[in-house]
């Protein structure tokens, strides 16, 4: 859905790539290894070391001789071929993210010894342009993040959310085609194994981030002997009974973990957008201001919707807590709204990109697990959530498009277990609004002896190479470069 792990997903898609989306073809899927014809990436700078290729994979992996779709794959080769160990696959977040640009982007932040050891490989998951792409043709208003996330009405009612879910599900069923039914985590994991085979690799190492940690865990469960060194960064709760419902619900605790850090910063003397005199005062002011905007929204030309209402403020809060660098922007908006004036609305991605991301996100979340269809379930859960977690106002337990999804899951969610090689390293910020520590601990427990976890005393989403924490970064880099992993779980101060 504009994905639950929205951070980075929209920036990962590009309007140029979207225009190159490959059509669904009726040709038979190739059996076994398929060679990749590497060439320049569309739109790349002349001096870019990144190469691109296209890989045909089955639309339905249970019918390997049936129709195929295309996956866009990229790579930057090892800087020292003599030291090369294999490939490091960069698994994107989302659902609705792409790692196609990562080998020449964030991959270049990796220490030299890691870049020497691997070809860095990225890809656009099925459904994401420039791979064979999907689009639900949603109404413009339904592309608003505060609409895609199921914020209840100011009085807590969920009827509007259920109507939105039905409208969006109908649009997806009407406009998105057969590929929509074949988007899911297991499909992506099987695509990854096709990429591995096409690269000619017996095993693959991976760096999965956010939703990519769940993809990486599922891949490691389905293909344990084809994994080498697996890093899972900012980890999803793998609860097989709830899957994406657990990820959405995790925002309750994620906000409670991070909001105090925001409140401490913007209550400090001298802060340019000081919200209140104390952290508790910041919390009270946020709740007061959101309630005031529920009653009397402020016009906000250029935004979607074109007003700042209570739920838009709540969604802005959620987005801002992904990264401490965004805290001041939230404080600025709060102080401006209190005075009745607003800064210019932030520019968003082009609508075709939003449509693509929303379709992939919705289909993946809804195809992975069946959501309740009974409105009473959501009314009860939202009421309980609003009382226990007022900052998130019941949104994390509310009805998304999946409540009206027209297709049942094609397979049961994968249960993550400790069976397989002990080659997984989890890295996790202690305070993460999107993938809170509580959910990461559940993935750690599920993996058992296969994994150890590095918990970093940092705030924000994304841990490895994102916080300047030498302890955490060095531990992960050493594992990727040499295979050396801590004997047990580590806490990095």
C-alpha cells in the first residue's frame, strides 16, 4: 500500500523507469539457468560502473512453463576480482521499494573490503517498474498517504476506511491484471533464487532492509543451502498468523519508542521551532493540535488532500519519526499550524510512481495473509488502540484495502524457524518507528540458533551505515567481509 515501510520506497522508483515497464508476455519461462545480457543502465551517467540486465521469470512459479514477466536487475562488480567471494544481493524495503539503483548508490557506502568481496546486485521486484509493472488506477485522493494508511475518523469510526478499502480493492481488481494475484513475499523469494541461478552463483549473500528482512528470512527458510552471509537490517515481525497486520500494529509501539526523543529535542531551550517547555508538554500539544485540526482543518494548497487536518498531521508525525533529520520539519509544521499559517506543501513523487508503489504494496500485503472482513473486528481493535496509544489514534489496528481484497491468499505464510545454517546477522536500532525492537526480537527468536542480533542504541529506521555507530557498523562489515560473527547477541552503546 503506499507500503507500510514507506521510507525510501517512493524515492526508489523513478518516472523514467516507470515508462520502460515491460509488458506481460505469453512466452514460456526458461528452464534452469538463464544468461543475463549486461549493458548500460537506462539514463546512467557515462562513467557509471553499474550494469543492467533483464531476467524472464515465471508469472506463477507453480507453472514454470507458463507466461513470464521481466525482472530488471543491476550490478556493480567487485573492485578486486581476485578477492571476490560472490554476490551481495541488496533486498529493498517496501513492499513497493526497489534496489535497482542501490549498487551504485548506498552500496558505495560499504567499506572497501566488502566492495572487494562482492559484486553488488540490485533489482526491481516483480510489479515495480522497470520490471513488468502494475497499476490499480486509484483515484487521486486515494493516493494520499493519510488515506492509504487507515486513520479512523476523528470520532474513531471505521466506516469511511471500509468504504475506501472497497473502492481501492475494486479498482485493483478492475485495472491491474493477472500479475496482481502473483505479487507476494514467496513470489519475490522465488524470483531471488532465479536471479541467483542466472548469475551463476551456488549461494547468495544478502543485505535486506525493512520489509526486505522478511523477504530475506523467507528466502533463507525456503532455500537455506543457497544462502551465504545474510544481513537483516531493521527487522519485521515474522508472525505467520498476522504477517502484515503485525507490521501495521507495530507502529503503536514504534511511535511510543521514538516520540520521546522527538519531544526532548523540540522542547529544548533555543530550538528554532520549540513546541513546548518540556517533553510532556510536546506530547500534550501534539494531541491538542491534532484534535483542533480534526475540528478545523487549515487549507494547504498543493497537498493531497489540500488541507492540514488531524490525520494529515498524525501521518506527518509518523513519517517524520523515521529519521531524526526530519524532526525539525515536524516541529516547524506544528508551530506554524498553531499560528494558523503553513509552509508550502512538500512536493511528492509523480502520480505514475505513486500508482505503481501503491499497487505493489497493496497486492503484497493482501496476498500474503487473509485480513478480517468483519467490520466489528476493526471497530473493537481501533477502540482499544485509541485508548492505549492515543498518538496513533487507532490507525495501526484499522482496516486497510486488504479488508476488502477480492482474492484469497494462494499459499499459507512461511513460518520462520531455526532450521538451516547459522549464517544470519540481524542489526536493529533500539528506537525504530517502522520496525520496532519488539518485532525484531520476535524474528530473532524465530530464527533461533541460525542468527545473532546486534542492537544499536540509535533512533530511526535503517541501522547499518545509517547512524554513525561504529560498533554496529563494524560488526556487520566484519561479518560480510570475513564471515566473523559475534558468538551471541550484542548491544552497541
